[in-house]
């Protein structure tokens, strides 16, 4: 069983406040007499399902093309935490992280992704939780909304803690209807040279030892 947990890139999808809107323009059209269909895509690097690079918040840091592919592929553990409003250290301490280096956090946010407007009352990861993930050796963390951070959190501490430690952040995952458990993660961001982030196709395949 394979789950595609990527958001479809299409006009009208929610875009995080301050990010550029998405547009797909027809450049060539068979219906208009052209030999082929060709479109022009206007898209922000943090639109839909995407990966944050260290240079998203750290000046002079590595871009998305420098992320080790070994981090983006492999066993990941999904926890479904639908009843929580924030993911803090205390909550994470109650989860089984044994043999886990890639972590996916499903919440009530997955339902919010289907709304036409961005809902700023989303579940987020706190500063102390971010530090706990680093302390536990997590190398990748994926969340089911357009930001891992509380909206307008001063200093963006969760991002800074994770990115400074080299933890890959994947945002905008649609984790609805995916049962908790271990999966093989396949996360493929666009290879944008020096990019602060990039849209990604993300798949989860049933994991077998």
C-alpha cells in the first residue's frame, strides 16, 4: 500500500500569509492550434507540500539541493495526535521514539488543509519540543500544515532550533486517512540550487523489516 501524502498543486490552494500566490498560465495550447500543451508555473518555494532548507531562516546556510538524500528516504514513524492544539516536549516524551530518525506528526491540521483559506489556529510544534527532537536524534520531522511554527511566533525558535541542528523540516503533508505506524518515506523536493525550500512529492509505503 502506498499513500501519496502530497497536496495537489492547483489554483486556489491555500498559501501561507506573506508567500506568493500560485498561478498556472497556459503558454501553448493544442486547443488554440499549437502543436503541444505547455504551461508556465508561478509558485513559491514554500507552497503546498514542501521542504524547508537551512537557509530559509539562517543566512548563508545550505540550500535545499544540499540536503543529504539519505535523510529524505527511509523508515519513518507516523503518530496521529488529532486531539492536541500544540505539540510540546511533554507530549513527545510519551511517544515511542525507539529506532526512529524520521518522524511524521499527524494532527487535526490535515482537515484544515482542505479549507479554501489558511486557518491560523493550527496545531504547531513548540520550542521545547523542537529541542527535544534534536536531543533525540531526529533527522527529519514532517507536519500536516504549511508551517511547523506557531503563527507569528517571535524569533521563529522551532525553525531555528531544527534547522541549526540539520533537521529537515517537511511541511504541508496530508496525513488524513493514514494509520499510525512505520512507513518507508520517499520525499523528493525539487533540486533548486541554493533554494530556501522547494515543493516536494512525498509518498509513504508500508514498511516491512
